[in-house]
C-alpha cells in the first residue's frame, strides 16, 4: 500500500502532465484561430487592393460628373455587402475558436475534478484515526471550490454568448444601414 506522500507525488505529476497537455491543446487551437483570422485579413486586403484598382479605373473612365456619381453609388452597395460578409466571417471564426477553447477547458476541469476527488477518497482511507473531521472539512472546501468554479464557468459562458450576440447584432445593423444607404444613394 502506498503512502499519502507517494499518492500526492503521483497525483502532482499526473496533474502537471495534464496541464501541459491542456496548454499545448489550448495554444494549438488559439493559433489555429489566429491563423484563420490572418488568412481572412490577407484575403480581404488583397481583394480590396484589386477592387480599388478596378474601381479607380472605372471612375476615371467616367465621361461626366453625373456618370461619376452614378458609378460611385453603384459601387457602394457591393462594398457594404463585403464589409458585412467580412464581419460575419470574423465573428464566425472567433466564435468557433472560443467554443473549441471552452470545450477543451471544460473537459480538463472535469478530469481534474475527478482526479482530485479520487485522490481525496484514496488518501482518506489512509488517514489516522481521529482525522476524519479534517478530511470531511477538506472535502467540503473542495466541493465549495468546485461549485464556485462551475458558477464562474457559467457566468463566463453567458458573457461570451452576450458578446457574440452583440457582435451579430452590430453586423446586422451595419448590413441594414449599408442597404439603406445604398438604396438612398441609388435614388439620387
């Protein structure tokens, strides 16, 4: 039968390895999300440069001010639609990355919680007589800490959902404003 110190040492080593795996998984997923955002921004910048050049050429080819303003109004709608599409794509990437990170964290917390409870149960079998009160107190503290973490996780998840909802609402409002602005410009 192993001692409490040996059990603690093994649990500490396992916890360190689990945290290292969590860190690796977290950074991998975070970098994948950043990479997607960089690709999105590079694609948007490249498309913007190409479209800017084409737009400038069309505007310089206008034969009179009326044609210039008509072309300007006609080109505003696609740009607004592209800005809205970019916002939606950006929000989608950040939302999916956040969901992946939350899933990794929740799985790790559940596993750590399971291991701690297992360790406490195992260690409590080897405590000397009369120390049962201390073990019960420790289990109570552990339960309260877990309850606190679960509440924090719920609050964090709600905050992220609120932010995501606000971003989606902002993109929708931008889309509506762009549509109204384009329609207004086209009428002039």
